C-alpha cells in the first residue's frame, strides 16, 4: 500500500490548504507547510523541459486520470518495473506527492515482477530532494517519506505488482523489461508505457549520485506535469 500509517506512528491530522504559487492550476486545495528544501526542489520543476515525444506518452496518463475524475471513480495508478527498486519507486512517490499537492484524490502504488528492496541509493536521492525518511525493517524495509509535518508519509518498499489487489487501475510501465515480460496484467484496465533509463548503470561510479538525482528530477517534473494538466471541477 502507498499510504500506510499504522507502522509509522504518524497520527491522522487535519491538513491545511493553500494555493501553490508555482503551478497554474484551477484548485486551491494545495498542501502548505512543505519542508523548505523540498519546496525549493518543487519550485524548479516547471523550468524542466519535457520533450514533445515524452508528452505524448504522458498524455495517455493525463487522459486516464481526467476520465476517472470526471466519472467520480477512484484513481489508482500502479507504476511497474522489474525489481520495484528505483524507477517505479521514484514514480510512485512523485506521482503521489503531485496528486496531493494538486488536490487530486489518487492512490499511487508501485510493484515489480520480483521483490528486492527499495534501493538505498534511490532512498538517498529522495533525502537529497528534501524528504524526511524513516526506515522500518532490514531485508526489504519499509521507508516512510515525510514531505510535511501536516501530512501522513508516503510508504515505499519493494513488492509484486499484483499486491495492489483486484480493483481496476492504470498499469504505468516504467521499464522496458517489465513492459515486455508482463504481457498480461489482469486488473489493469489500461496499460501506459512511460519508460525511464535505469540509474543502476551508474552504481559505484563517480556519477552515481548525479545520475540518481537526474532521474528523480526527470520523473518528478513529468509527474507534476501530469497532475498540473488535470482539470479539477470547482
């Protein structure tokens, strides 16, 4: 699950809302009190260039979310890659935060073809963007990513893609291997390829941190673009 609270010890709170100054959106349901470093990171996202061919892939995701929202149906996104360790985790986290900050009720998950762990290099990259992170467990720990003292954390850990359950969702394929080796995903009502290059190629090199941060920034900018394009009824 993407929004677990019980193991984190984080109590339910009433969230305050304010219009986010960076994005041109039609709702005022935007969380305030983001951690300053994370706020600064988010403020730079509109300056990131998204190539037109990438926007074509993202449009399918925008359309799915918009259709669900207009119909008053649950919005469930499942970001899938092979090991559920890097790209799909980045995607789940940034999509959930983008949805929350744009006042859109969406549940964002992630899963893999096999279970490994949320890679510690990716976790460190999330810390560098400004999330406060706590850890529970060892072999496949659950990480609790806090973006505000006024909100419950985003929970991230490695799991199989079908642990989301049988309710309909969009399967967002974040790597070519999973996309090509999962020809049928039973609960997915739509399948959307949004592939990313794997920062794993730079593990244990001088470019490691730079490449993980680069991929996180790309995914963050694209997920914020997606939710900024969704039209929320007043």
